[in-house]
């Protein structure tokens, strides 16, 4: 007994001595640790060793790949489409890396490149009125971006995962494995509708992502390249040229200051960052597909980090079985009035649910959700935190601040796929593959092209909608179809687009068959050419003209052009003109008309040989062309064509004789409006006048296929509807199909969908829509909205939105994405294009005050 007690005493003494030694060591080590932390530079603090081959090499010997993902507008898809996207995402998760970090960052939209392009266009503009419009546009975009513009970027981050941790792996094998994982992600996400953004320099892209995250305020004014230049200049100034080849990447990307002194936030370069988590019990038990978009689109200064960690199925199944048995044994001993009874019963049900899912080929994941909130000061930060908590409470979710864990939150949100262990335990939520896929995060589609024109603001996520429809890399064609009921704002939308295209130096033609006066004020105030085609007008476009086309650019590109007969091409168009004027022509009359047209040109010395067109006195110009009266004189002589002559007489000697002149207008102006609205009293004349204008504009559009131009056709149903005919409709459809080849855009607007789809069972209306990559749908009545739904495959949500749109709102459908837009115009633009009676009265009052 004494020997045992002695041994116990000896062991106790050793334990006490060891404990005292540990305390002494800790006391001795404490100042050393503090000193090391205090003396550590920011460059040493970040766990990044280098960036090479598009990979981040970390200091703990991990290899990280970052992919940038283009999002889609998930919520405006139909239920069937949403299901297809979720199933495709499930397929990816089944073969994805074990650890995934999906990161979304939001910030004020960077529109500096767009403004720089606008300033360059301003410097090239010579017309003082257009310069005024451009200055107004620049100020308007700046003001709009300061209030509402938010941009978002999405990243998929994963690390290299060795198959055997005991086997030494060469670097090239690691790089190959990460590249394979990247290609797999690209393939499967493409099935979801997402694209992986390709970058010319992957190392520069990766460094720029880190620099942007660590320098939120600085990156807007000083891009990465400027920071690199500054660092290199400092080395040169300090005489450290021999060290320049060994500068660590951290020196280029690190912030200037980081402050971890506070329990509820971190200050980085003076910007306040707060890190919050959704706790394990803070989720809803049932969610809709894409529910994470609520947080993603919360607004500026809200970043989301979503982690998925796949668990080994065999171990999880074993642990589940054990836990279910333990809970069942506990519930036997618990009374049904015990508070723990319901919790145990719920745990058992959840266990069986998970077990059934694993047996049904689903995988088991731990999911974590971290939210980063940034602000310029502490008050704004607290306000945003409270608003974010309210948002989650409205969805029956919880959100907690990472008190005294802000540094861990900061490191966890770096794109290094490395979630802190404490935060992991506090926020982990178990889900099966289907539940993980329902969090599909790439759901905030936006359009912001540097060289585009502003349409308005995306109502779903407050991003600016700036589209360059002429960018063939993004849009298969530049055509736009605008659909809406009367009063929905089609004319307003068209003129806003036209003025902004003119601002960019794009040639603009507008054909207005109705309410042409609405285009007059804007046209005159930008130095445009307003051409009125009507019986009472002095302006005339001679439909008989064979126009000299400037093929100099085309010949530089292709060499000498083919010597096709210009006369034959013209006569084909004249057949369309006469078929619109005389819809009931029979085949015999068409043949006789063809002979009369050839004879008319022959009398002017013009044959199928193109050389006959040249004026002997001035070979740089064509001969004087015949007019309609010349055709009339030939038709009236033949009894078989006298009916045609009598109908044509109205345009020769009758009330519409203004058509019987040589061309006396000029289409060289960059902004030209052809007003044919005075012809509305006669449906046949309106269709004829519209064709005359379109024919003239089409000839001009084909001259130089490298110059951008846009043809706006308002109320296009006049040419392809029931009151038109197949020849005219084919002509319009041909423009829609091939204008892309001439660097042009056809913008077609209509309000009467019944007539738009009336001819040949809607063949031409559907053809135009199918050849328009971009569609703009404004407010519609229920019946029309249902018709558009079937043609454009819209969801029920989109149809409901269309029928409830206020004036100035619309749905833009492009590149398989639909976005709801509030169209925006500056004060000056509104004054030029508004048709609202009250706004017109205010303009009149201001003009009176100026003159008074």
C-alpha cells in the first residue's frame, strides 16, 4: 500500500512540475509571439506564396484555382427551365472537388471605361447641339451610377485534392489536375446556362481578384497595373534594382493598412468590414430553388461566401445509423410531455430522411454561409448589418455577427477555399445534393458593356444596363424588336436609343408611319434631317432612282465587286412598289409592267449593262433617272395596261403627285427621320410611302459594311401585316436577316400584334422576332402578353410583370436572359422626346420665361 501511495505522490509531483513548466514556458513565449505579430509585415501576413500558371500557391502548400462565372437571371426563368438548371448543377456537384467556395462580390459599378469612351466621342463631335447632348449624357450617367449602379462578380474556387496524401506529386501533375477540374466545371456550368470567363493572362486575373478584394476603395482609383508601377518605382528609388526579380506577389496586392482591434469589424484601408454567419440552426427547412439570390442581390457592399464540403458517404452512413439508434433509445426514456421529446422526434425524422437520401445516390455535404458587409464608416456599417438581419428575418432565417472572430472571418473570405474551423463548426448545416443544388448561386444577370449605350437600370439588382448591340462577340446580331401596347412608351424608348446612338456617331435612320411629329423636336435639336413624305410636302424620294452606291470600302475588302445588273435589281424592287399600290395585279399585268419598266429606262439610255448608267458629261454621276410619269406615259398607251396607268395616275397627276419628282432630299446626315404619317388617310399610300422610305434607307445602309448604322422602323406591322403583301413583307424580313452583314441594326417596333402576325399565319412577324437577338417587351394587354409568352417562351412571372408594367418599364430579353429594366432618360433627353401633355406644358412655360 505504501509503495502504491508513493508512486501516486511521485506522479502527482511530476504533473505539478510539468504544469508549472508549461505556465513558465507560456509566460516566456507570450512576449515573443506578440513581438512576432507586431513586427510581421502585411506581405508576410497573407498566406500566399506566389501566383503562377493561373494558380495561387499558398504558404501551407495548397494549390488554389479561381474561375470567374457569368451569372444568369435564374428567377425570371420558367419553372421547367429552373428545374433543368438545378438538375445540371446537381450533375456538377456529384463530380466536383470535395471542397468548393463560391464567392460573390458587389461594389459600385466601374463605369470609367464607358465614360472615357463617351468623352472620346465628345471630342470627335463637331455639331454644337450634339456636343451639348453628349455633355448632358455624361453628367447623367455619372449621377445615375453614384446612386443606383451596382456590379457583381461571381467566382468558383477550389483546391488541388491529392488521391493519396502519402504519395509525392510533381507540380505538372497538380497543374494538370486543376486544369481538368476547371474544364469539367466549364462543361457542366455551360449546361446550366453559365459561362466561365476566359482571360488572356490567368496570372494577372488571379492577382487582380485578390487586389480588388483587399483594396475595395483603392482599386477604383488605382488599378492593379498602377499599383505594380508604384511598387517597382519604389524599388528603383531605393536602389534595390537587384531585388526586383524576386518581389513577392503580396507586395502588389496587400492593402496599406489592416486593423483587427475591434470585436465586431475590421478596418482595411479605412473601409469597415463586418463578417457575419448564418448559424447552423438559422436556415429554413424548406426553400425554393435559387433562394440564395435574395442575399446575392441585396445591394452594394454585400458579399456572399458559400462553402460546400462533401463528406465520405460510408462514414456518414455509419454515423447516421449510430445517431438514430442513440436518439431512439433516448426517446424511449423521455415522456411525450418532455420538452426534449419533440426535438428527439424531429432528429430521428431528419436522420431517416438523410439516410434515405444517401441510399438514393445523393451525397452528404456541410454547407456554410458567410456574409461580408462593407461601409465607409461605422454608422453606415451598423445600419447595413441591421437591414441585412431584417432581410433574413423576413425569410425566417437568422444572422449573427462573428464577435471576436472578425480576423478569422476576414481570412475565411479570401478566395483560398480555407474556412476557419471555429466558423465552420458554428455555421455548418448538413444538406444532401438536392438541397445543396437548390442554393444555385449564379443568379444575378447584368449587362454592362463599356462601348454600349445606356438603356436604364436593372430593377432586379440595381445594376446599370449598358449594351453594345453591335458587339458580335456577345450578340449574334444587332437587331431589336420592341413590342408594346399603345401608350406603353415605344416611341420614347426608340428615340432614347436613337439619340444615344447618334451620340456615338452611329448613322441613324428613323421611319415614322404614325405620329411623325413626335420625332421632329429631337431631330432638329441634334442637327438632324427631318424629311416629310406626303402629298402636301415638297420633299420627294424618286422611287425610280437607281442610286450610285459607294463601294470603295467593299472593294478594299473584297477586290472588284461582281458586275450584277443594277437595273434588274431595281426592277425587282419596283415590282414590290407596284404590288403595294395595286394589290390585285394578275400575272399578265405583272409581265406587261415588267416590259414597260424596261422600256422606260431604255428611253433614258439605261440598259442591263451598268456602264449605261454613267452620265457621259460627268462619269462620276449617274444619268438623270425617269420618274413615275415616264412609266405612266408608257402604260397608258397599251389598252392591256391602261388599268394600271389609271391607278398610277393618282401619283402622277392626282392628289399624291408629290411622288412624281426627282429626289430632292439628302441622306448624308447622321440622324435622319422620314415622316410618312401624313399618308395615314390612305392605307395603300401609307404602305407605299413606307416602302419608298425603307428602300432608300436600305440602299444607303449597304454602302459601307464597316460603318455602324441603325434603321428604326416604327409600326412595322404596316409592312408585314394584313394590309401589306408578301413581297413587301419579304423585303422587310430580308433586311432583318442580312443587315448584320452590313454592320447594321434593324430596330422594329409594333403595337398591333394581331396585324404583326396576320400575314401567312404570322410567318413574317415570327421571322422578324427570330432574327432579333434582343427583344424589348413593354406593357401589354393580357391577350397580347399570352401570345408573346408562347413565342418568346416567357415564364408566368414575366407575363404577369408585362401586364403590370408602368410606362418606362420593360423586359429586355437577350442572350437567353431576361431582365426587367426601368428605362432612364436625362432631363434634356426628356425635353426632346417627351409626349406627355403635362411635361409639354412645362416646356412651353420655360420657353415663355426665357423669351419674356
